[in-house]
């Protein structure tokens, strides 16, 4: 999904580098990153934006999903990096 915010950058607390809003929208595959509302809300009303742009079933999936704990997330990131080699 293309938006007027796609190229905006902020520092990602999860990855430790600057990321675009477009990346945050697709960070979790078909769903936005679980931190997108917390990270982007100081800049614009991201929650209302997501409610408007996401289909109802994706909005429900986004609001009902639980973030992984840090250890599980790190293991998945390591496995993904190994798979790319």
C-alpha cells in the first residue's frame, strides 16, 4: 500500500537503525510491525490511518496479535539470517 508517509524515517527501537514508515507497514509480513502505533504516533495519527487503510480482517489480525518475546524474536532473526547465506 502506497501512502504519503512512506519515505518518512525514524529510528527503530527494534532494529536499532533508521527505518521508513513503508518498512514498518510490512515488517510483519502482511501486517504492520506491532510497535508502529507506539513509534509513529508522535508524528501523526497512525492508529486512525491504519484503521482506514487496512481491511477489517487485517486490522483485527493486527490488533489481536501479540508481539514475540525478545528471545524468540532473536532466534527467528538468526534463523532468517542463516537461511539467506
